């Protein structure tokens, strides 16, 4: 588990899905993903046992949460309860987001992180 100070820019960049580049680290109880998402990149409808919080840093994406879809822009956040179906599409231009999962997540899209 990571301790102390972390500069995400120094972490290796992984691409768990086409158009989704991320830098990942863990605390004792959470996983942090710093994503750069290409315009048009999609994340299919899915759910997982982790609670997830999305914080949009730059750009815009559409996030479907259950039966509701909202456009999130820089400064917006969304909390996705564990087990809730959600999907994401980056719109218009590249998007940057920080995604935090609780509890720790060791795999994203089949890629060990």
C-alpha cells in the first residue's frame, strides 16, 4: 500500500481500455485513478462491489447512473454506490478525471493495477 506523498505524474501510465489512460495508486482502503479519456471513449454499462466517486478535472463526460444520465463538466462530481449500474462516454474533447474506489480495487477492465 502507498504511504506518504505521491506524485501521480511519476506513476506508470496504463491503458485498461482503448482511449482510457490512467495512473493508479492505493491507500489502505481506497484506489485512486487519474484518467485521461479520449473524446468519444466509452465505458459500457457495468457494476462492481466498490463504491466509486468520479471528480471531473477537465472536459466533459456523460455519466449514466441507474436510469439517469447527466453531463458532468470540470468541477463536477458523482458518487456511484456499490453495485449500481453505470456507464460513461467522454464527449466533445479529451476529459481528465480522478476516480476513487472503496474498498481497494486491484483490477480494472481485466488489467491488474
